[in-house]
C-alpha cells in the first residue's frame, strides 16, 4: 500500500488493522559516469514498493536527499547536514506514530545514512515512541553479492550498476561501464588512502577514486540485478513479517535492572 496514492479514510482503515510502515531513503549524488544521481533512491524505493506490494504494509514516499557531503566535489551531488537529516527523519517518523504506526523499517540504499538512521531509531525507542530499524539492502545478502562479483565496490560498483540495469535500464550509460572501471578504483584493496596506521585518513570519495566509483562495473548485468533485487526483497519481507509478529513491548527498550533507581527511597 503506497500512502500517497490512498485517501485518508483508506489509511484510517489500514491503521485500524496494522501498525507497520516502510520508509524508503536514499540520496541524490554522483554515481560515476555511468549511473544517474538518483541511483540510491531508485533502489530504496524499488525495494520498499515491492515489499509493500507483497505484504500489504504501508509504504511512505521516499526521502531522496541524504547525508552525502563526502561526494560534494562531483557535479550535482545534493546533501543535507547530518543533524538536520536526523531531525527530519525523526519528525517524519513521529508523524507516523501520531497516526497509529508503532513499527518502522527504514529501507535504506545509501551508506552515508546508516549511522544517522540508527541514531534516530535509538531516540524513538528510548522514549517509547515506536520501534524503528535501519535496513540496508546489500547488507541483507552479503554472500550473494560476494558470489556474483569478483571485484565489488562500495559505491557505484557492479552491485548498484546491476540493480539500476534491472530497475531503470534506460538510465544506465552502458557505453561508459569500461571507463567507469578504468578511471575509478577497480580494486578497493588498492586504495592508498583507505587506512594508515589504524586511522581512516580520508574524508571524501574523490581522495580514493578520480571518478568517484569503485569496483568493476563491467561485471554487472540486468539478470544479476534481478537476482539481487529478488533476494533482498525476500529478506525485507521476512524482516517486516517478523516485526509485525512481535508484541511492541518486546521491541521497546528493556527496563533498568533491579533495583530500579530510587526504589528504596522512603
């Protein structure tokens, strides 16, 4: 059920029976010479809408701009600062709780959002507003990603390329896949700035890759993208069903261990 396509009485019928919501989040940022700026939010929305169709759970509109200052040197990249992103997502989620939602899955497709969505989930859980959890699509299927790609990459690599070849093939510049690989960083282990003496000595993608992407994009195909999409969707559906089955009391923050603070005060 896609929220923006429904009327308010229809949504009233939903929350009378269900209390789960899916919130897709991505980014609008460079993904090399071969993929659109929309890559991350297209993947997030595609997975969220598919899982919504399969389960019947509510899916909200997509948050298209995320925490992406580490790609700022490349034309077109958009971002919001981390505190504003966290506050926005928290406010959006509290809006959902006002309407009766008490479990939220953040369907995320941008690595820069991860720690901030985790922080928002903690805030909401700690004050018993709701249970909100971040879900990153590729982290749900790590074995499959490793199996299908010899040289994967964390950004603009074959896994994201394959997903867009499956979801929006007209947006992939197929003739630039070889250049994306050759002018980027095909082998992440070869990056000079990844780590020195135990410290991450870089902040921006351009410090490790001239064109901002990693991995061997020529390994990607639409058929592999379909496999990744299906496997990740199955994992998301399982998460949603697990969440729906749990009593909300089991999801919220546990009580302080006994004795409770102040319990012996007369």
